[in-house]
C-alpha cells in the first residue's frame, strides 16, 4: 500500500511539473497537509542528472521517510540519494518528517520550530540537492499548500509567491523556511527589503509593535554604519522563548541569502526590546561576508564593537554608557583569557564545544577599536573603520563563497592603503594575551579605574571619542 500511495503522489507531481518544466533545470514540487508533519517532494531534472543529492544537516537521513525512483522502486539512501543512473528528464519522489526537531547527529541546534499555526524547518533537513549547482542551471521550488497557508524563506521571489528560485550559495550554508499561517510583512529600509515573518505564540505576540522594533533597528544600523549590502534580508521571529531578556537567542544564516533568526520572549515589554542590543549586533554581521567559523573572533568581535557604537550614534544610549559597556566587555574577555591561558584561535575552537566565549567576542572587538582609533588619528578623521567597511562592500564582497578572516583583513588593509588590520591579527590571533588597549584609551582620553569610566584630556581626545560615537557625516 505504501508503494501505491507514493506512486500516486509521483504521478500527480509529474503532472504539475509538466506545466512548468520549461522554467527550471531542477524543479521541486513540495506539498504538505494542514498538520505540517511531513513534506512530500517531487524533484524532476530537465537535463543532465547529477551523480547524487546531498543535504546540509547530518540528520536529513534520519528525517527522510523514504525516496523512490520514477518506477516506484525504493532508493537505498546512505548519507546521499544516488541519482547518477537516471536518464535526462527523470524524476524522483521523497518524503520527509518535519513533525519534530531531530538531533541525533547534528548538534548545531533544533531543526524544527512548531507554533500553533506554522512550522519553521531547516532546509538542511529536507532539501536534497546537488552539492554544487552549475552557474547556468536554474533551480525552482514550487509549494502546493493548504488554503491560506503562506511560505517565507531567504530564497528569491518570482511572479508566483509560491514559486521560489534557489540562489547558488554553497550546499552546507544553513537556511530555513516557514510554512503555515503567520504574520508576514515587507519593510523597506534604505535600499534593502526586510521580509518579516512572525509566528504565533502564547500569549499572542504584538506583531505590529515587533515589526516597528525591527524596522527601527535596521534603520539605525543602516544610518550609523552605511547601507546594509543586501537587497533582501529575511527575518524570522519565533516566540515563546523562556528567558528574562526579550531576545535570548539570535543568529544569522547565509544559505540562499541572509536570514536573521530571533527567538523572543514576547512577555517582555516593548521598552525592553528597544533597549536590547541583540538586533543591532546581529544586523552588524551583515556588513561582512560569510566567514569561516574558525575565525569567529573576527566577525563576532566586529558585531560586538558595533552593538554599542551604533546605539550611541542613534541616541539609544549616551556616549559614557557606550564606552562603559565596551570596557566592561573588554574586562570580561581579558579575565577569561588570563584564566584559561588559551590563544584566541584555541578559544574560538573551544567555543563551539560549549566552552566560554567572552575572550573570542571581546578580543575581536578590542582589535576593531584599536584599528578604528589608529585610522582616525592617522587621517584626521577622513578615514575610519566605517569607511573601510563601506568601500569593501562596494568593491569586493563576494556573497556566494566563504572567506577567511585573513582574506577580509587583507582587503581592508588594501582599501585603506597600508597595513593596520593584518598586524593586529598576527599579533593577537595566535596569542593568549588580550589586546593591549593602553595607548588606545590614552588617545581617547578614557580613564578606567575598576568598573568606573571617565573622560579626561584635550579637545582632540574628546573629538576622537565623539567621532566614534556620533553619527558619521557623509
């Protein structure tokens, strides 16, 4: 009976494919029932068939309920779905369990989020694809959903809201999709569109207030640093987080395009959301390309530096508060580095095993401050970290591949015209010494005694502090 049902599904999907086969080299038809417990996928190849299909998550094979050739013969899946023996124009069918968050082999976090009306699922759990899409191959995913169901993802929109084009980012870059009934809104910030999806929760989130908060945060970052270098950013807001803070978990993924994931506690007041720095931190990541995880000290340090600089520039906090928060972070990172006696690269590696991460975040942030101050002093404020980043985004940021920190830093120095960032990396990345901020604090006129921060010194020192913490002139 199982084989009969699947063959019936295959014929139905093949009929659907026939109406749009001319549009894609790989065409996925994806359907689900109202309970959102499984996905039925029909994949047809217009031309040459790839050797095999892979999925980003290690638990994709666990979630796979079965896969079948067009003949109805079951495919033996062992880490990959073999397809090399199929003729041109062939199709396969497979089913995926999305009823639960499987974590058997993939320990990078739950891959399914279920709410009362919608389900968020990692594409790595269900989206079986060639490891590399050829540049000239078009990949479409067409959804066939129950009435009033919507779809949200970082993939590219087409004229049909249920047909999405898959960008050619690497197969192992995570991405997500949300299916069902949820709040959906498009927000324009500068030259970028935020595609916002807020799922339901208990109590029900104030979606209008949350949308305004996210729009404000994106606007602040865009104004304070420069245009966010993406035309579209997907934002997923998942409620029901249990924590004292409004946004206990947030992160950015880059698969198929950038996506900001925010796990929120909707019970907290909107005043607490607007006072929180998490959205600022995550949006700041978007000014850098996808950087290899072993260089997390660079991209996390970059975002940790800007999370307070941006908020000072937009008036969310005053300048003394911003400096105090940065210096408190430096103290935490320095104490951790001294206690653990790990190099920055060693601490970064251990962070992914669940060990402390303050050294990673704040050593990187200290290097950003040292570089920013040095550049501004050398050029009387004509150049800054902001300007280097904006020019890097204008000339050089390839968004379809992974970069190393050294590659980005080399470009930063090339744009500025002399080595600033690379010597810092060479001095501190493979050292267990926290970056020395003594000269930097002196240049800024910052007196730090214990946890107390105060200003001193000349008008030039005050001007340098104000340059960093004030909205840049362009």
